[in-house]
C-alpha cells in the first residue's frame, strides 16, 4: 500500500539555520505530494504541494521538489525563524483516491532564538 | 478555498459516554472526511462521508463506534461512542478540492476537536 516516511523529530535549530526535513514515499502511479504544517494548538494548513515529477512547490520560504527517481519530496528552508516552530507532515494522494491522503508521522521542528 | 468550522474545539468526557463532533463547510462538497490524530501520531483516516449514503469506513474503524451523519452537502457529524481513554485524540474534518486532469489540489482541514477521555 501507499506509505510516507519522514525523518523523526524533534529537530531543534537556531534561528537563521538551514532546515531540511526528508520525506520519501511509496505509491503506485503518480501521486500528488504535499507538505502540511500544524502550529501549536491549530489544525493543519497546506504549506506547499507538487502534482507531478520535477515540480517545485514553494511557500513562505519553504521549498520541496517532487523527485520521482528517488521517490522523495524533501522540505527545505534556508533561514528559519522562531515562528516556524511547528509539526510538519508530508503527505501524498493518488489521483484515483479521492480524499484518502496518506500522511507521514510528522516531524516536530523547534527553532530557538 | 473551503473554510471548515468544527465544534467543539475541545472536550473532556467521561468514559462510557458519547460525543458528537460537528463539521460545517462554507461551500457544498461531495465528500467529507474524518481523521483521527492520536497523541504524537500522524493522521489516520476514519471514514469518508458522502451525502445521501452511508459512510465508508477504513480498516479498523466501525460504524457502531464512530457513527457518521451527512444530512446535506455542507455539514457532517462524527460521534465517538462508548468512549474509553484510548479514544483521546484530535479528530479532524476534511474536505478536498480536486483539480483538472485528475490532479488533486489540496485538502482543507478544520481546526480539530481535541478529545480527552477520563
């Protein structure tokens, strides 16, 4: 079945450090890939997405590139802020699978001043 | 983009009781989804709720424990029945917007209901 594997947290960084959260997936066909963010006490918000190979999703300084050859969708940000402290979820959905998102376990990121 | 309101936002319940969670969407949607997020865990899909038909449950979830209603295209409820401490989780309602050519666009989530069973 489909699965998403992302690096375990927590990841603790200093402000302005470089952030990478690895995400790899297993799925048949050509899934769409997503990164969702969950700030403390809030619901999930879409951070970025990519719908086909080599697409790059970007938002709020975060980027991720859909790499079909390595089945990966790693999240990166060049300079994190304290406000980026949150839990980040990698997710996929197949085009034939309405609404059935497959989420990774989530990675907690803690950014210290 | 869809705006989803869930209530209650949190509750503390006694074991053996039931809680009904409401989900209201600001637009008509065909399918609504209910997820569970156990403490420190990822999201797990409980069921898909279509208007006018019974919900479709994922493996490990049954209607007797998690009855769902979907009376119209903008509203759904999830009931957590005969609760035990193991049911303590965040429950999230979700809808999806589909793009053209079979591409999924994104899922929208409510803010979640944080349930604690004591």
